């Protein structure tokens, strides 16, 4: 069953399935090139995808919810023996399979 990472309970483990970046190009004006939006249409920005990849959160990685802060606070996760805190909104955009 595929669900957002933020919807898991403490102690649950899952495997990361996908992290989709926001692929909405916008015109930068003078140079006529494209840049990628940080947010938009429910996707992740390239900076967020890079940050997650730097933490080791990639498709196929086993991830465990260690602790969830109350009142919509950050989520402590364990990836490959290391523990990290990520924001709940970022965690809700990472799709995992339980």
C-alpha cells in the first residue's frame, strides 16, 4: 500500500517508492531559459529532492519513523542507521510502500 511518509505511525518501517520534483518551468526573462519553481502543484522542488538524496532518502531505501513531534512538528526518521529530523510537509510528499 502506497502512502505518504508523514502518515506512518511511530515505529513503522517502509520503503521509499517515489519523490517527484515539481516540473513546472517558468521563463526567466532576459536569458530566455528556464528555471524550476521551488513549490507548485504539490511536487517537490529540486532543492528538496537534493536534500533528501543527501540524507540517503532515495527510492528503494528502507526508512523508519522514530518519533513524531506533536502539533504538526517535525518527524524523526532513521535511514541506514542514521537519524534525521525532517519537516512534516516535506515528509508528506515522499511516497512510501508499507
